[in-house]
């Protein structure tokens, strides 16, 4: 019984840490897929490209994509950089604050309350518009 009382907190911490890592990784995958979707939208060739319109469409695509998968982002979480021309480069950066759900109490106990209760997840996707601007059809 003494051995069990000594090892149980350690095993519980390992199980909770594994579950917390799984949650964080799943959320990272959501923001990565949202950033990729936004970059694809922004990199589509448009003959009359308007930077403001493309930016709004891209932000909306990122926000909708993440919302469908259960992550609520704001406009401030999405950073866009792109060039409106053939072979232009698109960069979409999405940040998300992952709040610890399972390890919050353990972190605070071990660090005497000075540990952060969240982690910053960041996904960056770069794409290049490969279109030459000439319609092949």
C-alpha cells in the first residue's frame, strides 16, 4: 500500500500530461488546417485582385474553418501577408491560446502559483500562387 501511495501521484500526472498534450495537439491541428485553408483561398489567382477583398475573404475562411472544428478565433488571431500578383507569396499565421484543462492545478502546485495557465499555439502556412494569369481554357 505504501508503494501505491508513492507511485499513484506520479502515474496520475503522466496520464493527465498525456491527455493534455493530446488536447493541445488536436487544437494545433485545427489551427494549422484553418491556416492552410486560408492560404489556399488567398493564393487563388484573381485577374482583378483587390488586397482588401482578398484579405477579408481569407480571414473569413480561416475563422469559419476553425469554428466548424470547435475553435473560436478572432480577427486578431489571424495575420495575413500576401502579394496580389501571379507567383505572389501568401503567408497566413494563426495563433491560439490553449488553456490547460487538466494540468492547471498540478502546474500551480509545483510552481507555487507562478506558472502560466495557458500555452500559445502558432501555425504558419506559406503558399505561392503558381498561376501565370493566363487562362488555359
